[in-house]
């Protein structure tokens, strides 16, 4: 299995720290609002990475944090006249609702930053003692020039980073690139006791602390959205490796952005969608398949039209699933024949093709193409004359390959047929109204899904191709 490692900018063979186990840390949400579709892509992508590791037999210790103390949270809590804790509690629950609806597996642990204050204070103290951090009027900063490897993830030196990065100008810093690992309390802010006075953790320190506590000083994979590579992940590396003298993570993975209608998602452009808004209109399978239809390191363009296209494509697979489910009730022959046993080798070859695609840096786009090829194979060669054993094998194989992607696990038996009947009724009404364009469109749409209509004296009948 190969993973593109952001640190080395190349695909590398995955070699875990412990055989058969994966220690994986993924940066989670700041819980002050519902998560948007850009966040959703990151969560779906790394959920599928985790699922695929499990499919390949690994035990995955999957950590995803909640940032529950942050400038945005303080601002939102003040606006709503509530506490930061109450705000965090509320949006953690909302996160779980939307993540569950997207069929995202629960993390092994979802640590909260505010539950790690004591460990964070100890972490900061050690960095000061080692000479990598300094205190100024209650604030503690990490000295980036002290850490020789700073910039190795983003492949820039400190001088280049100073020119190109968004850096807070602060006279209390020894250098503009230094970043806060402990912030002194401002009036009205929540705060905790520390050797430097009342304050709260900086954003970057929490992940270093929680990853070390829950996974160890060196982990297999650290992942997140591409916007986190700098400065967040760069800063995590600096403070973690300064403290331990060891490699923080062996593999770094970053998922690309989601554009909306070919533009960057922005509230000011009014093209900002939350996952919850989209879940009200589309099934999780549609959203997940859309998110995974491009390689995770490639930007994808989001639009409702593209989701509709994804739904139509997904319906073709579910038509096949519904057909196989119906065949299980209808076929007369129970046991697989000798010729069918030989044919299962053809079907099994699709599993190997799928694994080859997913083993190559989790290429979900090509893996989905393999599933479509498998479905076409099954539609052509598995039917009413097949044995029940072959039908079940075919159905199980489709579901097996869908599972690491978090799709194709639903039963569409009955619901697909009801939908077809409704479309036939709409077509009949269109014909009565002499709306031939709509009538033809419904017929063609059904044909694209593998459904053929036959006009008979007894009415319209339909069958699967």
C-alpha cells in the first residue's frame, strides 16, 4: 500500500510502527457552528481511509479532536450570550448528528482541548525548560528559529515564510514567525491557572498534546485539510519534535479544497453550504460518492447539478442491487453450478482491481469506476437463470467494495420499484398532455438507469436490461 506523503512530496510504501495497527490523528472541527461541505469532504475522505485500512485487516486507532476553546468560539458565545462550554457542548452534538447522517464512523476517541489543560500546561513548561519557548507578560511563544527543521513540511525556509504567510504582528514576539502556545487571559475570556497566570492554550499546542497522550510520541499518519499544512501542522511538528527529539508523524496526508460553482466557497459570495443543508436534499450515499469521485488530493467542484448527476449514477448501481435482491426471492436453483463457480473467478478479479486502485494512495475515483464495471458485468451475466448462490455472491461483492467508501449498504428493494412506477405515471400524464419532450426524457432517463419501458394494450410494463 502506498501513501503520498506531504512531507516528502512522493508516494511511499506504508510501513506501520506496529504490525497490523495504524495510529492515525485527523484534525477535527472548531465547534462553534455546523460544519460545511469543505469540512465534510475532509471528514469523508479520512473516514474512507480508515475504513479501507480496516478492510485490509488493520486495527485502526483513529483520533479526531474537537477544538472547544478558540477566538471564534469566544466571539460566538458572547454574541449568543452563552458560555464557551455550552456552545461547545451544543455543536459537538450537532457535529455527531451530521457526521452520523453522513455514515462517518465514530472516532476511537474525540478528545476536547479543554479536557487537556493540565497536560498542555506541562507540555508548555517542558518547551520553556528546553529553551524552545519563552514567556512574555503571561503569553508563551514558541521560538521557531530555535527549531532547525521549521518549514520542512511546507518546504520553505523561515525567511520565505515570513514574506508569504499571514502572521500576526506582535511586538511581544522575539520574531514575527514565533507562535503562541499559551495566551494570557483577556477581560471576559474563559481561562485556567498556569505558572504564567490565568490563560488558555494556543490552537496548535492542543493537537500535539492530545496526539502524544492518545497515540504516543511518534504516530503513523497525521491528516487534515490542505489549509492546515501551514501553519497548523508545521507548528505541530516543531513543538512536538522539539519536546521529544523524535519524528512526530511518519506520513502526512492532506485533502484538497472544495470549490462551489467553480469559485472558492465564501460566505461573502453566498455560496456557502453546510453539510446539514445538503443532507436535507440528498442521501448520504450521494454526498459520499460525490466527495470520493475525485482523488482526495485534487480539488473538486461542488454544484447541485453535479450532485444530481452523481445521484443518477448511484441509482444505476442501486437498480442492480434491487434487481439482485429480487432475484434472491425469485430464482429456483439454490446451489452454484460448476460453470458458475468458474465465472466467480471473473467477478473476483474486480476485487483485485479495486484493491490495486485503493492501495495506490487511496484512489477512490478509480475504485468507484471498478464498481461500475463490476455492476455492468453482473447486469449482463447474472439473471433469472442463475443460482441463488451466485446471485448472493454478486450482491455481497458489490456491497463489500462499497463498504470502505461508506456507500451501497442500503436495501433499495421496493423503494426503487415505487420510484419507477411514479415516473411511469408522470410519463403517462405527460403523454395525455401531449408533452412529448417530458415523456421522452422520462423514458430516456429510465433507460440510462437500465430500465426499459414497453407500451402494451394492458398498459405500460417495465423490465431491467
